[in-house]
C-alpha cells in the first residue's frame, strides 16, 4: 500500500503535465490578427483612464476664447445650394446678359427650331413601249433613276423582223443601252439631259458593243401634256442612230405616251467584211410610272 500511493501520485502529476500543453496548443491555432487584437485589448484594459484635470490657474479669458471660437463656427453660414451644386462656376442670370447676347441666344433657338431643308428628290421612271417597225414588231423596256442633276438610264429593245432573204422564220435583234445622265437644265417645266455610256447589239451572227452618246428633252406644253425627244448614237465599232419623238400624258403616277421612232443599224462589215445597213421606222405607244 505504501508503494502504491507514491506511484498513484506520480501518475496524477504526469497526467496533468501531459494535458496542459495540449490545451495551450489548441488555443494557439487562432489567427495572429486575433491574438494581436486580444493583446491590445489587455494593454488598454490595464491602462487607467486619466480624468481631465482642471487647472485652477487658468484664466477666464481662455474659456471665453473657446466659446467665441465655437460661436464663430456656428454663426458662419454654410455654402448655398447653388455653390454645392456648381462649386465656383459663375451663375449667369438673365439680367446679366447684354442685349446682343440675348439676341444671339434667341437666334440660336430659332435656328434649332427651324425645319431642316428637305432631301434632294429622287425620280424613278419605268415603263414599256410597243411598236411596229420594218414590217415586224418592237418592244422596249426602260428604267431611269435621277436626282436634281445626275442619274442613270437603262433601255432595252427587241426587234422581231421578217428575214431579208425570204426564207421562212424571223430575225431577232437585241439592243441594250446604259447611260449616265446629267441635267444641264432642270426646272419644273423643262429638263434637258446629256447622256454618256455604252450600247450592245446582238444579231443572229454577231455581238457588238461600243460607246454611246445621247441627249433627251422633256418639256411641259400645257397641263399634264409633255413633249419628249431623244437622240442616241454609237459611232464604233458598229454604227447605231436611234431617234424618237412623241407626247406623254401624266395621270398622277401613271404616264401614257405615243410617238414615232426611227432606227439605223450598220454592222460596218464586222460579220463578213460587207457592210449591212438596216433602216427602220414606225409608231410606238406605251405606258409607264413615275415615282
């Protein structure tokens, strides 16, 4: 029994020593910031708070100065709403503007309220003509798009003619022309154009193309009645002269026209070395739209 008691006491002491370091280790796992803040808290708690001491030797004038400073701080007006909004920017009132400045502002307001000038108009002309030429028939399609001065023009013609050697069947000739137009004179009642571009001619045994020049005139005679004249020529490598004159009646967007057309075609020997010349004339009529 005497030997068991010292062993029991030694065991208890050893257990306490082993448990104490384990508790300290778990506590030390917290972050360094938290431990520092805890240390600072202990320091502040240990430091006694010194009450503010009142010096008996202080003069009343010192208190008065402090009171005056407080009063001055309270009496000083704060910045106005305008100063808080715009800072040091000058505020211009209507009374500070001179008469010329007021007039300038009024002119600017009128200019801003004035309607903008309309965009230049774009006219679109399109239609179809049919006629009788050289004992056969002709059909034309045309399209023109132009502004105040410049525009483009397209025209295609199909001629269906009896054969020139008496054999059965027909000869078909296709003519195509594309031009850039310029209105040298452009008024409500008169438009005179100069045109430049190229033309193509397709016959049974040849296909030809060359430069082209043209001029056209549209003049209002009375009311919805217009006079139309157009002359076109291709000098080389083949020769083409196309002239037509007629009248047109405008019924709103619809336009009806009728007139007479003359056409001269000369292949200048491009097929077999022998020049073949055809001359066709005949009336035409058609309808179209103007937008």
